[in-house]
C-alpha cells in the first residue's frame, strides 16, 4: 500500500511517514523506562507501553516538528516525554477509576496493585521531566510544566464533578480540556517550538492540538455509550457506572422531565444502580437525541482544529493532520 | 531568647535567622497551592501544609543560599518547590502505606479518599515544576529532575523490598537514599547553585544534604521501634505492621538463630502477626543490641554531614547546620 493511499486511516499514514522518528522514540522509551534498582518499574511500564496504544501524542510532536522543517534530535526526546506523561496519567487514572480494563487488557493496578501504579506513575513523571531538561529549552519546560498542572487540575475537577447532576457543559469542557486537550496542545506546541517556528505557527499548532483533543475526548465519551469494547478497549457504560457526567448525559439531564430527573438522581447522584438502568439511560439518551447533538459538538471542534492548520504552509503532513481531525469524529459511525 | 542561644534546638535557631525568607516561602506556598477550578486541591493541601511540619527541606535551601552569599529571590521559589515535592510524596506515600496518621493527625487519604491524595499529589508535583521553571536555571531543573527520579525509584524499591527478609543493609541504604536523602541533597545543592557558589562548595552542600538525610531517616526508622507518637507523629511499630525492613530489623535478622528466623519469617514475610508479636520483635531487637548499633550508623552519617561542611566558609548558619546534624541523632535519647 503506498504512503499516500487516502483509504488508509490518517494516523496510519502519519505513522508511515514518521516511521523513522517513531522508531527512535520507541527505542528511547524502552531505554528510559528501565530502572537498575527497581525491576518492578519496567514490568509495569512495559505492560502499558507495549500494549499497543496508537502513540497519537508523540506522533503529534514529531509531525509538528517535521512540518516546521526541524532537522535536529530534540523532537524525539520531546515525543518520548509526552508519551511518558500520558502513560503516567493512565496509571494514576486507573487507580482513581478503580478500572479493571484498559485497551482491552487488564490494568496495571489489577495485575500488580494500586501502590505500583501510583509509584511507577511518579517514576514516569520524573523520567519525562529528565528527558525534557535534556532539550535545554526553558520554553519547552514552561509549556510542559503548565500542561502538567492543567492535566492534574482537570483530573481533580473531574473527580469532584462526578456524581454531581449540576455539572454544566462548561465544566465538562474544562474537565476534558485538562484531562485530554492540554497534552494534545502541548505535544503540538513543543514540536513547533523546538523547530523555532514563527510565533503565529506555534500558536496555530497549539490551537490545533487543543481543538483536536477536545473533539477526541467528546467522541471517546460518546463511544462509552455506544461503542463496542473491541474498538475502544473500554466497556460500554464504564462512565455510567463511575457516575461521570459526560456530554451525552449532561444534555439528557438538561432535557429531562421530572420522572427522568429522578432516575438520573438515583443512578448518578445516589449511585443506586440496578440491572436495566444502563439500558434505561441509553433509551433516554436516544429519546432526546443527545448522541447526535454530542457528535455535532465534536464536529465543531474538529472544524476548529482544521481551521487552525490553515496558518501553516501546505504539506503532506498538514494534509494528514487535517484528515486526522475528520477521522477522530468519524470513529463514531 | 536570643538567636545565638545554644540551648535552642538548631532548626529553631535556623528558623529564627531565616524567618524573613521563610515567611515569603510560606506565602508563596499558600498562593501556589490554590486552584481556581478545583477547590478540593487547597482543602487537601492546606490540611497537610498547615499541619506544622518542620519545613526542614525548604530551610536547607534557604540556609545554603544565604551561606553562599545569595541576595536574589530565586531561593524562595526553590524552597517552595522543594516543599511541594515533599508534600506530594507524602500524599502518595500515605496511599501506598494505607496510613491513617501523619504528624499526629489523620491523613488526607482517610479524610478524603485515595483518589484525592493521588491527584492532588500530582497537582503539587506539577506546581513544583512550574515554580522551578520560573528560576530560569537549567542546572537547577536538572538537579531536581534527577532527584525526583531517584525518589520515585527509592519508593518502588522500598515497596518491593518490603516483606523480603533477604533485604540487606546495602539495599536499605539505597532505599533511604532515594526516599529521603535525595531531596535533602537536592535542597542543599540548589541553594548553592542559585547563589553561583564555587563547584567545590556546591558539591559540599550536596554531600551534607545526602549524609544528613541518611542520618535523619535511620533515626526515624529507629524511633519507629522506640519513640513515642507525640514526638514523631508516628505510632511505634508502624514499620513492623507494614512489614518494612529497616535497619534495626535487618541487623536483628542477621544475628538471629533458627527459632528467631522463623519468627521473622512469620511476621515479616508471611505477615501473620498476632498480639504480642511487636513486643517479641522489640525484645529480639533489644537482645541483639541493634538499636544501639543502628544509632552508631546514624552517628557515622552525621559525622560525614559535618565534615562536608568544612569546605564552606565559617559562618553562623554553618554552625547551625553542624548542630543540626548532631541534633538529628540526639532525637533518639
């Protein structure tokens, strides 16, 4: 299959174009997750890092740097940094969510224990930090430090907003901006910074990552009420069981009559869930058409992502990033 | 009481000399632990930060910078950075240890939940990272990034070494170097770096912090078998119940006869602990004189800390840091 075969998924086409860089990122990840003194660390991280995630975030860094004509080595370090931050947050998320499955495999906290997930996550954060220091760029560190703070804040906000029917779409947007879009945005931005791109281009890359991340997370949350676990590695209804307020539910609650509100209060606020409740929730979501309304929101953000790219010079990679924004939403159908 | 009253505890004398700087550190900590979007964050951190820890680590940074003649502002940021890293590790430690008490108060994971401790800890790490970026010093970031990695590695090593009677004093030293001495050493070192002290002095500060931290942790572990909870905020026997191999036990296991080994295997390896087992452990520790042998080791490290200081010019603060090394061990009697 040729590289420019448009029928290929856009992240597969990106992966093909960036294969050389990506191989170096994977080597670096493998080297840096080792620990001389604590063999538990590579056990846990290998389980997660080798689990075959799409490596979307490091790919964004590589793509951004290449698109801006970068020829050095630091983009590889930054891509690995971004993936370490992502992996660390996954480990901590699984503890927080008490999850049993991630990407279709048992989670680390289930295979080892919560302690290992917490401490190995901390180790990966520290390793990411060491890697970015090696790039000698204070600006890159500033971007990634800020992203780390926004991610952590988003996670705390998500935790306190869970079980709260008063959660608005505005709060939801703040949560997903933190937990997902902040790292997408930083991943793109540092690619531009390391390539010393013009300020307007750096900002455009950041805006692209932000909008792509928001669109991506809206669709992820949508799939939680309508995807199948073979495609997403998640089980339908995970968010429902964890009583998270995501867009399809927030919209359904806003449109609810008194009886429906009582239902949401029982299952989300009180956490009193019985057999058939997920089906009833799905029926309410379908009744109010909130899946489609949510998908429309994801499309709006995908369009914003594509508009941001217009600032950047035309190139093969730019075309693939544009297609990626479409593909992120197309996962729903 | 005058500042040079030698009868005062050395950290109180340091606190008095550094009171102005320390006030600014406390203000900065309060400002930076706020979160506009997630009020849970300041609730949790205030509980811990206001709990009246001795602020030993930030004081080391301030003392080191002042001792090297520093006149700027960055030492205040670095001191707050160091305290944030420390507080973050405490939050995660309490999750890992399933602790119920810290500094004589209920732990955050008990008052809120494990989720809050994990995520707020992550937030503090990110905040510490933002603060240190503001100092514009790549070298400082390198030191603190390396310290963070060594801390996390030490924590993982401690976890995997727990319950393992084969743990040697060498492994124990590695663990406490990671979990305690790494941050003491970095706290002192960055104080010298920010003051642009000569390389030999920076190294001396680092060596002082490393040796002081090791001495401090050995004594802490000793107090776990012989202190009282009003002095330490810990309960006697916490490490025993958590099946941690610390120096008094490692030495007692090394000296054990067959019957005693069977006891240690049951209580530490199998975790089969009954009423009276802690008393029996204390009796074995006393029988083999391992409390005193452990105290001797702490004294050796305190001496190393004091020798390291000899490289630095004589000053009031140097005198207090010397006394501090003595005081750390004197806590035992």
